[in-house]
C-alpha cells in the first residue's frame, strides 16, 4: 500500500509550462491532447522537486527518487511518484465582479477521484444536471448580472451553487483558501460552467505577451526577433496527486520523506522563463486516506 497526497499550486506569477512544439513565432504551453487544457507535466514537477531535495539531502535523494542513468548503469525504481498538475480553478476578468474563478464538472471530477471518500460525487452530478443551455452557469454569489470576459449572463441564466445539497467545497478547500489574501475570496466568487464553455474561456483567458529585441542605438526591431509567449495567468489553481511507498524498518529515506512534505507546503518556482519571474507558486499539501496498491514485475515470470 502507498501513502497518497494532493498538492495544490496557487499561481503567484504567470506559469509558462513549455510546449512540446512551437508554431511559427508562438512559444506555446503544454496542453492535454484530448482537451487542449494547459497543464504542468509530471516530469517538470518531479525534476524541480528532485533538484531541490538533492540540494538539501543529496545522500538520500538518489535512493528516494531512483538512480539516474549514468556510466552505463541502469536506472533504479524510486520510492515516490508524481502525476501531472491539472487545472482546478481558473481566473477570469469580469466587468461586473473584477475577478472570478471558473471551474467545470471535468475538473471537479478529476479532483474528486483523489479525495477521501469522493465527497464531490453528488455535487458533480447536480452540476451536470443543473447546467443547461438556458441556465449555463452555477454561481456561489447573488448577482443580477455576470460578465465573463465580454459575455453577459443575466440573473435568469444563473443558478446559485449554495442551493445545491451537501456542498463540500468549503471543507475541501479550507487548506487552500484559509487566509486573508486574494485566494481567500475563491469560494465567494466561484462560477461552475459546462466543460465546453470552460475550454473556450480558458483559451481566451491565457496570458499572451509579444516580445521583440531592438537594434543597439536605435528603436528598430532586429530581424527575426519577434515572438509571442503563452502562460497560465496568476491566481489560477492547479493540483497534482502524488504518493510514497511505505517506509520500511531499515529504510534509508526517512529524513528525505519529511523534507519532501515540508517542501510541498512552501513556495517554489516551476516551468520556464524563470529569469522573467514566471512560475512562482504557493504550495499546500494534504494527505488522503486512499489505499493505492504498488506492484512491480519483480519476481514474476
């Protein structure tokens, strides 16, 4: 059996995740093939976390994460795994409410799979049944109208999220929103949309910047120096599940296990364009009671 956790990433600055391919002058970001939603690959997470722990505890890091391929030796299996970080709440500019966060049944369902006792099951079912073409949004606040980007939703288009039975969001997000900062307003400014509407708003809500280099001594643009960069905007919330194999009695990684838990409750920088201050996130980690079997092919024919 394996100990499992969920870590939330609250973006303090824009996150450039680095796409597998760029088109023309566009520096794209990593996207899921089947949904086109941006995400942070597990390999990027693992690499950053490993480098931080190697700096703190180099002796145990190789055993805990698995030995790398070097000097012709085969890599070894580690004691820890990380999944991709996917979107959970996405900030959207609102002419009527300044800033709101959107989510959708798909994101809530992914989150629910890793929570203890799947507490969002009823909520997700009610969201799918309540969101229709005539009433396309559930909101956590009273309002006569709601602007999402430039789209206008009147009161008759909205249902109140807190009218749904057994709404568990307050409890599940207490670790993330339990402060007086901007993220503390998330529950009070939340909008649940259909998966399709969420795709459209995320695409228009991504941060895009055009960069050029200038010739020395003039204000003219260098040839071939134009490019456009995409990023997930600040105030977005992503999450990733991860787990550790149970420590054995003679385990040599006991110290680094505690250091990992402490690291994933602090502030780290992920992704690319670090020199521009991209990718700073506040991390919050909770333990779940899910029992995950860990099996290998060792000893099998």
